[in-house]
C-alpha cells in the first residue's frame, strides 16, 4: 500500500511530463485497451470475491456437498447449469471455483462452474440477443456451445486430470474460523481473494493491451470469405483481446464481414480462455494447471462451437 500511494502521488505530480511522454497513438491505444479490460472486469472480480467470501463463511462444506450429486459425472452438468445463476464475467468465477474446491467439491465440478458462469448467465445471453437483432439463433448457439464446453471439459478433467497439477493452496481444506465471527471470516476471505486475484488481472490486462495494438485491423478484412481461416483467427483473437463476456457480443456483431460461425467461435472461446483468465488461473491454481487447462479448454471450445454453430448458423453473416 505505501508503494501504491507513492506511485499515485508521483503520477499526480508528474502528470504533464507523463502526458507528453506517452502521447503517441500506439501508447494511447494500448492504455485505452488496458483500462477498458481492467474497468470491465474489476466489478465482476469484486462480485466474485464477495461470493467466495460468502461461500467460505456462510455455506458449510457438508451442506454444499449435499446440494450437488454425489457422482462427479452428474455433478459436472449440474454445476454447468448452476453457472447461469451468477451474472458475472470470468474474473468473478475464478475465486468462486477455488473456494468450491477448498470446500471439498470435486475439481471437475468446480471447473465446470468456472467455465459456464461467464458464458451462459442471463446478462450475457441478453446482450448477445441485443447485439444480433433478428438472429435469436445466435444467442441459442452461444448458450449451447458454452454449456457443452463447460460440461465436456469437466468430464475430460475428471477422466484425465490429476490433483498434483493443482497448486496446494487451491485444494487445501478451509481451516476452522478460530473464534472468528462469520462476518470476520467473510471479510478476511474476500480481502485475501481480491488482493490475490487483482494482481494477476493487472498482468493479464497489460499483456492484452500490448498484443492488442500489434493486430492490424486489415487482417480481419481478408478472412471474410474463408470459414476455416476465420475460425482460427477469431479464436486466437478472442484469447488476445480478453474482452469481458458482457461486452464481447457487440464487438463480434461489429465484424459484419465475417461469417456467423467464426463469430460464434469468438463468443464461445473468449469467456473460457483469454490472457487475463490464464493469468488469473495461473495465480490461483498454479502454472502447471494453467499450462494444461487453457489448451484443453481452447480446443474443446472451438469444437463445441463448430458442432453447434454449423447446423444452427450455417454460412450466414
């Protein structure tokens, strides 16, 4: 905190110098992207840590386990559908998923919730329908593609995932409150998760801003007539841009020259794997986890989007 205060005071005193130093088009664009990513994500990150604190303080582990099916294979789709109840983006779901694991919920179930929550909640589906007027099948395709991504990835992690790929703190059982009241435990848990996840959000935002200015807009105009190329480019672009799931539909809708299926891939991939989410996952669950989970999710999301999008959307624009 003293370092942060010193930086803020220095920036305020040297405002004129900093404006002259960074007054270039590339830096202006990069700073705008960085601020947009952080400002979009931060409220939902706060929402996530508040829910995380509430789970730790007010939802005992035994009650939570009774709410989910005993069999992990059944718990995965249930957790995926439960993601519709949390109106937040991917930043909000990461601390909640960790708290579920610490409450002795199976990792595959918690990860299914992590992937479904930012993609199928009512706010995201409504914004998708608004962004694509006259195309209700786009919102339906996004719901089905995102839900199937969460469920398939959860089942694959149940089958092939290993607990030693997760950082120790992600699986460590929550300690007793040691005499703390429930509100004290809620406050301490939320504060810890916010500080822990917020730093990695900043790292992901910086990486997104740097890469964002390196992608020429003319590249997008060249892929309108190539479905396969469009799928590849839009999936990679979703990872790089790291947009909030409540705003990405309007970006996809603005790319009118690209077919609907690649734009659906963009909407399905973005909420489940992007730069800021990878950074958050690495900080929360460990780098070994992120290096395996991000590629798995990326491939499953593309596959599910194509399986759903090709029959529903065809070659439409």
